[in-house]
C-alpha cells in the first residue's frame, strides 16, 4: 500500500472493517511506522477514555433529580402559557365588552322599553366574561375527567375479559 490508512484506523481498532479491509490495513501497519504511531495513539486515547468513563461516579438519584427538574420546568411553562392565554382573552375582549356596555347603557337611558333588554344583555356579557376567565380551568377539568373515564373503561374492559375467560 503506497498511501497511509489513517482514515481506516479508527474502524480497525473498533473491529468495524470487513475481513478483507482488516487484512489490508493490518499488512500496511506491519510496514508503516507512521500509521503504527497513529494506531498506538488511538489505542492510548481509547484506554484513557475508558478509564475516565469508569472513574466518573453518578449518584443513584440522578434520574429522580432530572425528572423532578423536568416536571417543575413543565409546570412553570404551563402556568406561563395559561397566564398568557388569559391575558390574550382580556386584551381582545375587553374593548368589545366596554363598547357593548356603553352602547347598551345608551339604549337603556333613551327609553324604558330597552331597559329589560339592557339587563338581559348585560347579564349575558357578564356570563361571557366569567367564562372567558375560567376557560383554562375548564379545559384542565375536562382533561382530568377524560383521563378518569379512560382509566375506568380500561379497568371495566379488563374485568369483563377476565370474567369471560374464567366463567
């Protein structure tokens, strides 16, 4: 071989070459001091890497700490998202509610016939405002209820299948 086999030495050390490639690189190494030095350096690095890896001690509760940290981070992100969503509703709906309230107040002051309509519409706008504030809580509640129904269905199906098999 007239050229060096530097690119194949890592695969040679890790036994990732085909049989013919391995023999070719091995023959070259018997004749080339330059590639032998590189191979020896790679073996040395590999040994140092294994030694360093073996000396690193990981605490037994590392997984728990990481999972707790991830859970806390997800909880904070969920809270920020909920607050941003709530603020978004208020940003867009507040001007609409204010305009509607002023318009209805104007109608109510103009004549007696509009006062009953005013009180009905004012009540509706109040209910809509309350619903907009509690939508994130409603979504969370519905999600918990759906999870409960899924778990109950799974338990019921398992119980039914067990009863069918045994009886």
